C-alpha cells in the first residue's frame, strides 16, 4: 500500500503517494470516514471523499516523514515547477495535558518554478451516502452533516477551493480542517505553531526510546506507527486504521480492523514496552481492567470497541465500492460474537508486566491480582474446549493448539504474579493448573506423522500460530519438538521470506498471500533455536516488503511483493520491532 499515515492518538488519516487524503474517520478511528476515496466514491461521483492536491502536468512525486515524527512531507513535480505538501495532526502538551484535537493541518507551498494547483476538497458523511450542506464565511467553510460538522479555515481563496479551479501557487497556503470552531489566530500562524510543537513532541518521544543498534530507522517508524494506533482517551489499541482492505485480490476477505483485539493489543503494548515506551502500556492496562470489571467473571469477547463497546454488529456499506472496486466494505466485526479462548491468556499477558515493572505507577497489588483470577478460572475451564481460534474461523470450531497455549499462559502468569506478591497458596494452585494444561498440549497437539505440533488437538494440519510456544515460554528453544516444528513449518508454509498462516482451506479457500506476522514469528523462532544468520537474512528480505515510508500491511503477495490487507497493521509493525530487538548486534559490542 503506497500510503502514509498521520495521526495524534485520537484520529488518523491516510495520505496517498500523490498527496491525496483518502481515509479519515471522525470522531475517532472507528467513526464515519468523511474522506473515504480509498474505498470508492460512495453515492457521489469520482473524486468524492478525498482532499487532493492536483499539480498541473505532474510528472513525479516523492514522499517522506520529517525525521522521527508523524509529520508527512509530499513533493509533487512538473516541468513548470514543484510544490511541497506537509500534513499532520496536531499533538503536543498544552496547559498540562495532551492536546490532540480531531484536526488535520495541511500546508502547501511552492518550492520552485511556477506551479499551478487545483484543490479537490469533497468530504461526505454516513459512509459516502450524504453530501454535506455548505455554509461559508470569508475564510472558512462549514461542512454540515446529519450527525457531525467540520470547519475548514484557510488563507487560500475560498471560491477557488470550492470551485476546484486551477490557480497559480505563488507562496504558501494553510488548510486547517477540524471542529466547527473559530480559530484564535490566522491559519498560517496556527499551522506554523502547531507544526513546531508537534515536531518537538514526536522528536522528544523518539529520543526516549531504547532502540537497538541495527535497523534504527525501521524500529522508530514502527514505534511511531504503533503509538498512532493507540486511542489515548480510553487506552484501547486498534488492530489497523482501515476497514475492508482485502487480504488478497477479489478474495472477499474484507474485515473491519478499527477495533481493539486483546490479542493484537497485547503484542503492541509489549513491543512498545520493550523500547521503554511505557505510557501506552499504562493506558492499555486501565482499558483492560475496565474490560475485566465489566465482565464480572464471565465471558470476555475477543474484540471490543475503543470505549469498551461490546456490540460491534457487522454490516455492509451500501454505497462504498471497495478498494479498487473489490467490495464489500464492512462496518463492525462479527468476531465480537466469537468464543476465542486465547482471549483470557492475552489479557493476563497484557496485564502481567504492570505487576513487575517498577516504573509504572499503577495499583497492581493483591486487589488487581484478584480481579484477574476469574479470567484464569475461565482459561482453566476452557483450555480443552473447541473455539473459533486465533484466525477467527466462522464455520467450524476445534480445540485449537494456540488457544490452549494461551490458556496455559494465563495460568502460568497468574502463578508467577502470585509468587511475586507472596501469595504462596495461589501460586501453587495456578502453577499446578498450568502444568496440567501443558501436559495436555504435549500429549494432544504433537503429531508423529507430521513431526510437528499441529493446529488442533488430534489434528493433522500445520498452523504458524504454534510458533508462539517459543515466544510465551511454553517450551525451551532447544526442545527437539520445538526445533522440529520450526523446521517443518518453514518447509510447508514458508514462501521465501513470507509465511502462510496455515495449510488447510478455511471459509474462503486456501490462503494465497503471506501473513506478515507469521513470517516474523518464524524469524523469532529461528533465532531462538540458534539459526540467527538464517533469521537475519529473512528479516532483511522481509523489511523490503515495507512500503516507501517503512509501513506494512497485514499481508504480502508472494510473487509481486505487493501489500494487501488492512493498513498499517499493528501485528506487522510489532514484528519489525521484535525482529530488530532479537537480532540486532549489541551497542556495547559495537562501540
């Protein structure tokens, strides 16, 4: 996906390589996409649902982030001249609190020659079905919708902007698109001030990261991207910024990922925590504990809304055509109805660091432990029961190895937390239960025929998710069964540096693209079993699958290297961080 992402931990937008803002949801990540041309023009006409800048006779474009920030710079060139577009969402500290408004700032300036430009500013509401009502002043336009309004304030000629007229660009124009409020200063002054403060915020944030010696730029970009996928108001972490980017061409595998999967979020906060970016973990822990309290010891669904909403009813947009016409465009996700038993392990894994990390000023004593114990009870009761599994299969249930593995992790970590809190009787109970689950997995998930752990108890097919055995500490890396599993999965599911999720057909057939996080799991497993040179080679090749800005989708096509699936995918960006941290040469060995 040739897209860049900007955001501020409240909203986020995608920007094409040619400088078109083609995805922007309000009032938060899972809201109405007022810019949606990435998914079609809706009920309107071509070009609706975007904020684009057209350079007359454009010949080329280039795009990059300002170093160590989430501020995106796009340069458009023609024989007549060149223009620079700088896009960002304001993010800094003001009056002792985080300032992260529902706002886009766009600065456009001439950098050479005599360029002519045209603005295409056509937001729509209700998933492309409703054109806004416009009201205007001398320097602003209000876009009035059925449920929300936006205001554009600019020093560009309003008439030319609304008419889409080609004009000479003599100097600089600033566009501030956000809440329907009057600005306190000129657009130019506010844009410049916000840009300076936002730059300073991101550069200071990255300065505090504990990055590896190698692949620093890749890790910094991944870390910033993961932070942009956190919704600080509640602490939730989304799986991706988009909905319905298909996993493969015309596959129908189009899902809405703008919600908080406890599985994905655990990996995200753990990766950021490994870089010493602890605030996301703090906020997520609060989100988790609210989810735990709401459940009152009962079932917790695998995916929740950013505000802990439980009803994420799936429906299809009647208007949006889909990415490159490949619908459907889904709103909501049926996975909220699923029983995925790994959920309990992922919640406890996500909460566990808070009990041990002395940097985190959180209430993580006996009371918090007792709030987590009912989740352990659920894991214990369900560890050998069928579920939809990590891949959220919609038409069958099995006793999935990865689900049982995470139930083991739930009991194992509760035992360790209890021991840390000197609750000896509870520590013994949870350790005993973990051992029982461990023995069941070893007895029922190992296949002599395949020479590997398989995807379900008594099954015969391979699944990359069993590689998590190494990552959660279920088996020591030198265990011959783990080594054999890594080798067998590489042979069967590996496609060069890429990796299939599983070999068996699912609801939509056999997967046809590499699922990027599985490739990173393999790299981690290879490093654990001592094959670091092979792991480094695959890691370098996998980094080549990032786009021009260092971002990754969910999936990669084997033959073309093209990114597919929702974007940017937190799982994939986590893999970049984990791989670099695992494989990098050490600072002390190099300097």
